[in-house]
């Protein structure tokens, strides 16, 4: 498998940190609808790409997509994709899903080394409002396997709803068998439009945590992320969206929901954040006096834009070489990072020059230092880190330690063989590792359980 097998996910994710590129609700100047069945249009669109007729392909975009994906950027993305998965061979099949007012066509294509779903999102005028390249979900997919330390007979799961307004989110509350009241944990996702389990390939780390901790007598609340459920709707807020709308508001709603449950010990409601969720955990706790402690799994201290650049450089270096194309891509990302660093409230820099994310998002995070904010918290803090984590590397753990070490209610745990998902592995970690089925390590479950019960 090539070193950049999954770097396409990162490339596209740079404009999908919030899951907001394309699928916007803002009215565009495109008034001429395209005639034809969406499946035929999607197949024709793919034909344009394969023929490298990118001008004709881009002509099918709506105005928002044209701003997000120029002809040259599209050509570069297609070239990068084929570098990862080999040359295009043929179309296999297509299927259509209706998501609110959008028709989403999945054109499954065979490449030399893998099968890819080219996901084409059509608006009501049959203009392309979103475009994604994803590993084909219906070809050679390995199913999730629950961890051996979880025993479903020991707990009950029920469907719940976070909030009761236009942003209400579906979720799952896992409660141990028995009378209670039980200590409880709200799970906070990382970046991107994640489901309640933080599913990535065959792995579901937040589900592992919920089931494992429920077996230890701890109730766990998890839910689908707002950017997953309302990604299209959030696109209309691109000039004002921040991590509040992406994460923090719903985390606090989760805490409030647990306060209303008689089976929950109101004095022992904790927040666990993974990745970006861990970075934001101190900010969540500052805003909510009902949080008993915070647990940070693979959370970064460095600014998000720097973290993205570090990840790109790491993946590009996995085979010890740096191609001209990789070097060009790194320089592009560096220019976007520089743009983000120079933002001020009056800036008019478009999202297309800010890693695909609006200026409002970056400005909100500009002065945020999670370690410093955590230092000002009086509540206990548990920080867990996998030594094989390349997404949030050891430098980040050291930053937490440099700021918080010495406090008697802060504890650090380092796991030598765990990656960013807290799944065990060997050797140098890489994106392809996330395609290998695994579960959150049992020692992580035990350490969190002990912490929750002690605090």
C-alpha cells in the first residue's frame, strides 16, 4: 500500500474540517437548471473527469462549488487521487440517496488499487453542490467487531435527542443495569462530520468507550455531530460559524440532558473529548459549572492549522521521499496557514484560501490556548495520549505537561503502542492503519473508569 493511500481524505478534509464545502443553502446566480436524470448526469460528470475535461466538469457546478473548486484545483485533486489508488479503470455501479432537497449519487469506480465512491451532490436545479471522493462503502468493507471487554447484557441503550430546537441531534444513552444513580460521561467528537461512534473505516472508538465504560458502571452519552446531521444547513452560516456551533453548544446540551435523568448522579457528570473534542474540553468546562472533570484523549494544544500542516508533512515523508507534487501541495497548505495567521476581524480572505474554512472559525480560535485555559480550571483533569499518534504527536502531550504538571488533580497517561484512535499497533503509524479493525485498548477503559469513580 502506498504511503499516501489515504492522504486524499486529508486533502479533501482540508476543505471539510466542518463538512461545509458545497451543499450550501445560499442562493446562487445559477438560474439555468440542467436537464436529465441525476444518475445520467453523475455518470457524465465522471466521464468528463476521466477524459480530463475539467472545464466541462466544473461547468456543472453551482456558484459555491465553482468558488471552492477551480479547474486547476480539480485537476490537481484528480491527479493526487490517481497517485494514491492507481489509474481509473471503469465505473462499477451507481446509487442515489435523497437527503432533504439534495439528490446524492454515488458512482462506484474501480481504480487499479482500490474502489472509490465518487459522491456527487445535486441541488434542485441539478447543479453539483457538493463533491466527495471516498473509499467505496459497499466493496470489501470489514464490519465493526465489539471489544471483548464489553458485555451488552450488563447495560441498556436507549435513543435520545440532544436539544429540542432546529438543531436537535439524535444520540444514544448507555446506562449500566441497576438502580443507580451512576456517574456519567458525555463523549465529544474530533473534527469533521462524525457520527456518534466516531466511525472511521471498521473502527468505532466512541462506541468502544461507551460499551466498555458501561460495563464498569458508568453511564455514557454519545450523539451524532451537528456537522454530520446539519452540514448543508450550517453552510448558510459560513460567515459566522465557530467551534461553538460545531461542538460546544451540543456538548453543554448533553450535560444538561444528563442532569434531568434520575439514574444519573448529578455531582459526577464528566466530559471526555477526543482529538478536537479534547482540545475544546477546557472551554466546555469553563462554560458549564456542572462538569465534574474533563478527560482529554489525543487532544492538541497547538493551533489547528499548524496541526493540519504537520500531519500533511508527516504523511508525505512516510517513504523518506518528497515528490515535486507533494512539495507543491505542502507549499499551498503553508500559504493557507500564513493566511490564517494574518487574519483580523476586518479580513475578507475567502474560505478557499483558509483551508476551506471560514475566517470566523479561525478568528474564534486565534487566541485560544487549551492548556492555559485548563490551568485556570479547578476541576480534575485526566490527559491520555498514544505514543504512536501521528495526528496529535508527543509534542502536544509535552505542552500539556509543561503547563499543568505539578497540579495534584491532573493526571497523565501515556500508552506506548496506541495510535490516535487508542487502538494498539506496531511500528510507524500511518493513515492506512485506520482501515484495520481494532478496538480501544482495555487499559484505557480501566484508567478512565478508575478516574471517573475517584472524581
